[in-house]
C-alpha cells in the first residue's frame, strides 16, 4: 500500500464545492482528513473561535 498526503488550502465558507470536486477526483481511498487550525486573533488564541486554513487529506493508493 502507498499513501499520498495532499494539502488543500480552504476557506470553509467559499470552497466547499471545490473540496467536493477534489475529493471526487481522487483515484484512491480517503483514509483521513486532518484540519489545521490557525490561531490569528486574540479570541482564537484563547479558544473562543478557530479558523481552518488548510486540510491534510491522506489518500491510500493502489500500488
């Protein structure tokens, strides 16, 4: 088995259709999607709100 890791930059409000197209065009099986939370404002640093700036998408491909 081989795995590929894709980094997908995203704005959760505007890029949902683009993410759907990306996932549907993958050849292998999606194993996991890991969000990266950016802490950029004072509220985000203290955990009141968070912003996802990109996703790691792990794909299992056929050898």
